[in-house]
């Protein structure tokens, strides 16, 4: 096949269509909208702002709402199965942990000066398991993120309040609180206490949704501003700003446009008799230091220097 018979491929520039940016599409679409369409879009944008703000406030409320709990006495130990704590299943201490706050009031503490309040928060799905005692023993000697142990720093007195704070992973959690001897922490002591606890299992996922809705409300607000400017431009097209009025009152900034006039020279005006008579007389023109020069009617100057006499006449200067 000769070179002339080979089919020629179409140029890439001819087949490729230039696609304008998305912002240009949006601007063109807004320009083509009628007043009624702009007003309807403005109304929807405003409703979206309030809707997303309301959802963001609701999610923040879920994130900050505490779930309360208490604990009941089983012998000398207060126990509470917290159940499945909702949270991201990420092992280890991190920002996704669920905070738990335990407030204990020593209503009837032991008289032992070595008495302390010990609190356990153990990651377990069965708080009545036979392994719990072993887990408690291990947490006292070597606490971990899954098996946490805290103890008060002094002997409690009547009605004294102690606050313990924990951060746990999602999953089953068991709470234990008891009076122990600080010299032998495996030795529990008899006494009474009141436990009021709170946990915030929704702070991570609800907080993420709250930030998402807050961002969407910001975008809706920007859209409402654009539609509001478009509606204002259509309903008040002749309204001028203060700056425009000041600039207009300042007058024209450039020379006036040249008006078309006669193309030929202006007609010669006939000189008046007085001006014609004055042109035939010499004129004395002042110079420096009170001297005058006489200008002749033909435009030449007399070489004689003149001064003005007291009667107003001009006389040649005499040294």
C-alpha cells in the first residue's frame, strides 16, 4: 500500500474537546437562572444552612452526653458490668479511647490508717468469670491498657469524694471498687461507699459527624451568599454604592470628547477701527529696573532706552 493510500489518523486537537472548569459551569448556570429560580435556590441554601447546623448541634450533643452508671456491693467489693462500651476497636491508648469517670464517696470508710480506695476497670466480656481474680491480681502488680488499676493516695475520711478517670478501648468492660490495705493490696477491708460513674462512648463517631455537618453548613452558607448577591443584582439593578456616588459627584476625570467642527479655518474677522489705529502707534514695553523699550508697529524695537517721566510720558534715558 502506497503512502497516498494509507488512511490518515485524525488530529488529536480536532477530536479532543476542551472542557471548561467546574467553576465556570457553575457560574454560567447561575447567569442563566431567572429571578424565581435564584430566589428558590436562595431559600434552599438557607434551609440547608439551618439543617446542617441543627444536625451538627445534635451530633455534638451526642458526643458530649454522658452515660451514667452506679455499682452495687457484693460482699466487700462493689461491682458493675458496664456491658459493651461502644467505641472504635483500636487497641492501645489513643485518641479514640472512651473516657470513663468514677466518682466515689467514702460514706463509711475503714478506721485503718492504711486504708485506700482501689478501682479496677477490666476489659472482659464476663465480669463473673473465675479468671477475674487472677486478672485483678495481675493488674495490681502490672496494670495495662486492657486491665487498669488505680488507688487513692491517702486514707479516706467520712464523706470524702475521690475521682478516678480511665480511658478504655471499645468492648466489654467490668468495674470493681473496694477498700484495701495499702501494705497488702490483696487484702480487702470492710466499708461502705457510693459510686457515681459516667462514660462518653459516642464522642468519637458523633464528633466526626458533627464536624462533617458543620463543614456542610459552611458550604451551604457560601452558596446562600452567592444566590443572595444574584437576587439582589436582579431586584436592585440601579442601586449604586456610596463609592460610585462619590466618584460621579467628583466630575469628569478626563477631557471632554472632541466635538466635530468645521474642517476649514475660521472666517477672518474685520479688525475694529480702534484696534487698527492702536497698531499704528509704537508701544513702550517695560524692562527691568524701571526701563522701557519702544516697540515699533512693524514689530521691531528702538535701540534707545526710555524712562517714564513724572507726567507719564516716556523720554530717552540719559546717564
